[in-house]
């Protein structure tokens, strides 16, 4: 295993959740919401909602940036995972 402790992945995810809060609630940090997976997930869940300001609408123009960002993040994470699997020698 690369990360020997179960606490390290939890800490990484918690840091992502904390970084996602300003990316969702602040207009100045809104572009970061397309880079942080937790913020992207929350934006997708809030599409069409009136409870969150600037949450976007359920039109192709509102969904396209989120879908493009999700596909790009997935491609990047798969590529990094494949490279890590090939480079790191596991016992």
C-alpha cells in the first residue's frame, strides 16, 4: 500500500471538503469549483436550486461546463493513477 495509514486518505479528503466550501459560496473563488472534485460534486447536486445563489440552471449551458470539467478531472486522475501504478513498486 502506498498510504499505510487509513487516516491519511481521510485527511486528504477532509482538506478537499474544506477547500470546496469557499469555492461554492464565494463568487471570487467560483472558478476553483471546477478543479476541486468535492466542489464539483456539490455544484452538480445544487443545479437548479434556489437555495444556493448562482447554482446554475438545468439547461445545456449550465450543465456543459460541469460535465466538461468532470470529464477532464476523470481523465487526469486516471492518467495519474496509471502512472503511479507503473512507477511505484508494491510488495
